[in-house]
C-alpha cells in the first residue's frame, strides 16, 4: 500500500473521458436555461390499505416482496412534454410525473428507442438523485425498458439529442411504480428507516461467518443481485457461470418470481453491501451508493418442479465491474453446511449459515433442500441469520461456495436479534438440471452449452484483482485542471474512499466515492497543486493522482 509519505512517488495525470455515452453524468439540462414543464400529477394512493395487505402477505416467501404499486399512465414524447433548443443546435425534451407521497419512483416504457447520438436520463425534483445515462445500447426488439429507482415523489424524464443524432427517438411510458417503502435505495437522505427494514437478527454479508468460508464468501457475494421486477415487487438472484466460462449474463432466481412480471422490464443491482457490517444486532448498516445496475432480460428456462427461473440479461456485464459468476454443483450431494446470501425485504445484502446439513425433501410437489427447523425436519433452523420475504430466488451455497439451489419458501424469520429456529426450502439445482426435459424447462442447455457433462464448476470473477488500480474503464477523475469541483467516475469499486492533500502532505478533506458518479467540492481550495489518494477499502489497494487547481 502507498503511504502518505510516498505521495510524491506515484503521480499520474488524470484521464479525461472523451465519450459521454460510456459514462454516467449529471443531466445536461442542469446547466442550461430550460422552458418550464408542468408535471403530470397522479391521485394519492390509499397507503393504509396497502400496508394492511402487506402485513398479511409479506411473511410468505413463496411470493415476491412488494415495495411499490404499479400506476398506469400514458406519456408519449410525441404528445406531451416540452422541447428546448440549445444555442449549439442540440435539443432537450423533458417531462415529469408526480405521485404524491412516493419514496421513490421507477418507470416502465412500452416503446423505447434511442438513436445513436441520443441519450435519456431520469432525475428527481430537488436534483439530489439521477439515473445512469440510457443510450441506444438499451434498444431491444420488444422496445421495452424498465428502470431503476429515483428517490422522491417526482421523476423527470430527459432526452438529450446531439447534433450527430442519427434518427428519431421514440419514448412512451406505460406505467410508473410508486415506491412506498424500501426508502433510501440511493442515498441516506430520507426520514424512513428505509433499507434497514429487514429483521435485527440478520447479518450483513461482510460479517465473518467462520468455517473457513469467508474467503469464498468475498467472491461469491459479488454474484448476488437485488432484482426489481418492474411490477412493484422484488426478489433476489445470482449471476451464474457456465461451462464455456464466457460470461454470458445468466441470472438464476425462483420461478415464482415470474408471477405477473415481464423479464423485459426487470432491472438488477449488484454489490449493494455495507462496508461497516452489522452482525445480528439492532444497529443500522451503512449504505454504499454503488450503482451497478443493468436493465432487461429474456426468459431462457423455468420449471415449477424445482421452482427455478433462468433469464439472460440483454446487456453484457461491463468488463470493469467487480462482480462474479457463481459456480454450481448439480450432483445433489448432501452439503457439509450451507450458506444463503440474499436481499431480505429489499435490504442491503445479508448472509445466513446453517451448520446442520440440509436434507432432500418434497414440498408441494417441488424438489427442495430443507433447512431443518422446529416445525419441519427436527432441526433448529439457521445457526446464523435468517431469510425473509424478498430473499425469494436467492442462491444457496454449499461448503465449497457452489450454488445448489434457490429459495422457494419457508417459515424462518427474526424474533428480535434471534431467529425463530424454523425451516426454509430451496429448489434443488440437481432437479432443475433436467427439469421438464426441454431447453425451456431445464438448466443443462444453458449452464452446460457444450454438453460437457461437468458435475461442478467454480466461481468466475469478472474483474480479477490487480496489483494497482487500473483507471481505464473503472475510474475516471476529471476535469484536470479543475476549478471548483472534480468528478470521480467509479464503475468498479463498491467501497472506494478518497483523501485530498496539499503539497505539504497535509490532508484537507476525505470522504466516500463509492457511487458511480461522485462530485468533490474544491471551492475552498486555492490555486495550486494537490494530490488525490483513492483507496479501495475492501482490498487496501490505493493510487495517488496529481491534481491542478486553476482559478
């Protein structure tokens, strides 16, 4: 690791991004004089009645966890919104939707097409949260798109058309998802308990769990995703490796997560973890604002007999993302112990461990692994942590860190900081392998495309650790020279921090830069030379960059 005393040894110039298409940035309209736009205002929802329904349904893990309500709407950019012509010949179209009392909003497009040179972004009313940049890379044959969440009760849609745009954009919104719980998905500015809605007996995934498993856990957790199904419901899922090891983005979840949902509208988030682990206590985890999200998938196979669903994401996982493709074991061998990694109630990633080997069973005609509990299997449930609604579809790993199933149902939950000692059920990979006997109902055609007959494969890390940071495609810091601020663009490191030093080695300011786009205020700095140290808190690796401030 580079120490402060060596700040002047490793000095490199910043790389200034040359393509806005490949990066995230603030919406273009924020720096322009724009025409006023009146939002479309939806009527209020009866949230008390909605929460009463949830109190009855949310303990059932055999159905997804509801966080929001689908609100149908027709918003067509050809009929609504407002265009603004910029002095340089470029154009911006904007529209807005307001849903009273929403904590966050997301959108479903039933007609989505962007030409090359056209870009779309979403943001909220007070400009505190905005989406990634959507481009022609999100165009699909079905012309559908579901988006990730934007905090707040008003969501703005902005289309930015460059002079080089080749063609005409087509945008029609069919529904907005009114998020009424699972607050603070993107930030800590919220007055609800938010992302700590799961029970106090849960363990953050970064808690140590013993059994020599922590080194495996640090790889396989990067395969687990929070799955937003575009219908107001959530599940968990896992990115899966295949015998070609070609990084085809297959995502494994539960068959029951397909209920009333269209994979074309799904969006997934990886690496939502807390750097300050809370382990089975009443404390609140620290939110990491990593924004590793992808939109849209195609169903490849599913089968009710083992409650599995396998989809393929439309877009490949970027090479720079620090995620993993999970290995698997289809032998149906009894595990020595088992570990679950999941997002209960849409929360930050959690982990549970059972030292009593699971047993094979049949539940409601579904081939399952039974985590033995007080009411089934004569066991004591999870020895560490639990699962909850929203954990549905999450992977079950054996002692080798290989996936052997996905969560189907169960009766385990928290009683304060202890779990209730009851059972959970996971559909078995071995049963899913041949499933219903066709490519559309089994895993074998997709996870073993070459028909190698391999009984097991190992985890595949997408971006292997290197001795030093590699700026290309993972970190960009700009502008340089700078004036009143700089941006740190981060598409890889979920636990990245910074320290700013002057030429004497005095640290002036430090903070977190774990988001995809991070702005550092330099307004208090005088003109001169400074040094920005970036540290990956997970690996301890760092790099120091020379910064020129010119005012």
